[in-house]
C-alpha cells in the first residue's frame, strides 16, 4: 500500500525559486540557514523538518514568537535564541556564520539606496565564503511604463504600494562590489498590473 506524501505539509508555501535551489542540490540538510526578515516563516517549513540549523531575524516580535512556536513543533532541538527580534541592517550574528542567507520580499522596503546597501552588506557579512545568498525583491523590470516615480529608487507600483525598486544594473554592480558571483541567471516574474519580482542568487567567492 503506497503512502501519499502531502507536499504542502513538507514544504509549506516555499518560494518556487528557492525550491529550485533545493532541487538542484545546492542547499542540503545540515547546512546553516538564516532567513532575514522571516515574517511568518513561509520558506522555513522544509528547513525545520529536514535537519537544517535555522536562524531568523525579523523586526516584528509577533513574527518571531510565531517562528519560535513553529520551530518548537517541527525542530525542537533548535534554541529560542536562534530566532531574534532584530533589524536586517543590524544583526547580532557573527561574521561568516551561515551557509545560506535568505531575503525574501524584504529589501524592497528600504527607505533609500543607502539603507538598501546597508541591509545588503549586513546580509553579506554573515554569509560564509562559498555560501549562497538568495533574494527575491521588487524591480522595475518589465513595468517601467506603469511606475510613478516618488524619489530616488522609490516608486509607486501599479497595485498602489510604494517600494524601493532595483534593476539588473544595480544588482550586477553590487554583486561585483561585494565580491560575489551570479549563481543563477537574473530572472524576473511580472505580475500583470501589480508588480515585478526579480531573483538575485549569488555565491560568495571564497
């Protein structure tokens, strides 16, 4: 008699492009993973279930309480101190601590370019040489004619929200400045009359 696997229970609502990194064997059990700006933990179910050393930060105490409860249920060996109420741009983790650093739908909340760069450099600081940086963030790609410029790189999107938006040139220049290399080609999904979400997937050169 076959046993049916409930993929929702195993993976939760994991980002499809992060799931792609799992399928490619780049992120494997035993690795240390930081989800910076974790929210409710949509990307963490599989990692908790599969023996990863998971840490998170979020500025919301309610979000971190939810993550601690989730970890207690799925991965009770992980200490509560792994899950911290902190700003992404000012984390208390040590340098070069993580094999994988995740930033999903966080960086586009930057106030301006200086704030964005501060967050990115802090995410890079805690990533070990050879480690993987995975980010999903809003961009201008494919929707330039639907944006209303606010100031600097801040725009009002077709859905009415205001975000800090990147483009390939900014990400490529920042990748070089950080000392990283593209692990995946630049990819973007345009949600019709709503927003554009791009992937920034790098390896930190050892």
